[in-house]
C-alpha cells in the first residue's frame, strides 16, 4: 500500500481511532473518511502525508486538538473537519498551506482568536469556521483573502465592527456573520448590497442598512465655524471617488460560476477528480473521438469536448504517445497543474494514463478561444474595456505563475488561440 494515492471509506459505520500508521502512506493524495464514527484524536503522523491534496474527516466523533502538523502540508488543497468534537485553538502560523482552496472547520468546539496568518492563504476561496467559539475582532489580515467566494463565521463570539474591506471582495457571493457580538455600521456596497438579514441577525449592536431595518447609526455633527472649507474639500473628494469608480469598473470582472454548499467538497467537479477515469469512459464521453467533438489540434495531440456520465462537460486533451516529447509533456503538466490554483487558470480535473493511452481532463471553456472572439466575423467585436479587462486577467495569471507559485512556471506559448 506504499504507493496508494486515494483512501476513501466515506459513509460507513467504522468506529475507533484513526491509526497512527496512516502517516506511512506518503504518496497519498486523497484521505476521505467522512460520515463514520471515528473517535479520539487526529494522529500527528498525518503531517507526514507530504503529497496529500484533500483531507476530509467530517461527520465523525473526533476530539482533542487539531494537530499542528496538519497545517504544515503545503500540497493541501481542501481540508474538511466539520461536525466533530475538536477543541483548542488554531495554530498561530497556518500560512504554509500555499495551495489551500477550501477550509471547513464548522460545528466543533474551537476557540481563541482567528490567526493573522490566514491572510497568507491567498488561494482560499471557501472558508467556513461557523458554530465554534472564536472570539475577538475579525483580523485585518483577512483583507488579503481577495479570492474568497464563501465566508461563514456565523455562531461564534466575534466582536468589533464588520471590516469594510469585505465590500471590496469581487468574488465574494456568500457571507454569513450572524450570531456573533459584532457592532457598528454595516458596510455599504459589494456583497452588502444584497445581503439578507439572516446573514447579520444575532448581532444586536449593528446599525445602518435601512433596507434591513436595523437601528439607525447615531452621528455627532460638529458645527464648526470653519464649515466654509467644504467648498474647497468637497470637489476634491468627489473627483477622487469618480476616479476610484472608473478604476473599479475597468478591473472588476463578473463571476459566472456559483459556489456550492459551504460545508464540504460536494460539487460535481470534486467528485469527478476523485473517480478513476478509464479509457472506455473517455471513448463514451467523446462519442468514440468523433470529429464533431474536436476542439483543436497541437504538436503533441488533440483536444476533444466530452460529456462524462455525471453530465460534467470537460475538455479532454489526448496525447500522441508515439512521440517521446508528448509523454514528457504529459508528465510535466500533471506535475505542475495539480498544485496550480488561480481563478484565471484552467484547472486539471483528472487524468487517464496507461501504457497505451494518456489524456488530461480539463475544465471546458464554453466560450471558445480568445482568437475566435478577436478575429471571427461571427462574434461581436470586443470593446476596448473588455480587451483591457482580458489583458489584466491574463497578466494576473502570469504574475501568479512567475512570482506567487512555489516554483516558477513559464508558459512559453502564450497566444490568443490557447
């Protein structure tokens, strides 16, 4: 079992402690024990799983503290420990999880403050710490988590005001701060434009947001004799606000995908990524590699559109294994893409590999290539602002590959057609 990559015992009635020997499975990539009756502490040896990407132990009876070694795994993408009996405080330094995208620690007995090191997890899209006993204000370092799509801090003992920076999170579509001890004015704009009362209720000292019928905020007005200065200051403030609004209009992009449930990794893509894909599955998905499903051709193979049994539409990159360079390309892409996490980069969903066939399953981009939108007469011309928006998005992705990923990645063939 030393080469085991996926260990899944979900939804059984297995009881007893998790064996400490689990740390010997150093090639493990997915460790999934949800919906069982495991009890006792999470073994500290879990920190030896240096290649693991997904750890999901939700809905068990695990107790004691979360082992600090778990937060040192830099390959981790998804961590779900919800609905257990875990206690104690979080490790002060959890910033080593460079690739982490989802953290779910809800419905436990954790307490203490939220570590500032959360701010270093800049690939984080889903953070659920609800139904614990965390206290003190929400850290300013959370302002760096600009990729967040879902943030649930409900049913804790958090105090202080709601951070204004949350209104600037472009991708934040689900926010729940209910049943804490937050106070002060509710921010305006962004996620707060359409936020519901259910997401803020249970914080009796909040004010503002007339739409939600909260108490009005009291303001002390100073009647200074120098009020005539406003005639000079006000135009400057208005001009600055207009400039900021124009900048935001240029760089903010609309988000098309919706985040799934905040309590686990239960979307279709996650399910597919943990399923063994056979050659027969790919033959069926592409209708026996029908030319009608051909999306494009390259030096090392072809790309087909395919629909899997789970109705997920994917792009399937089939390598020409007769070429030695194609084999090397496959190995390189698998090694690099498995840890790449950026909203402007296509994710690798799964692979199919044997001696006679190698293919990558990638996210399918239904709108086609940029080249088609630039040069096809069938497409409406792109406006200047849309072209600028695309350039900024590409630049952000390249900057991530060059400077923010744990190793430098060079694309070497960046062009509108790919």
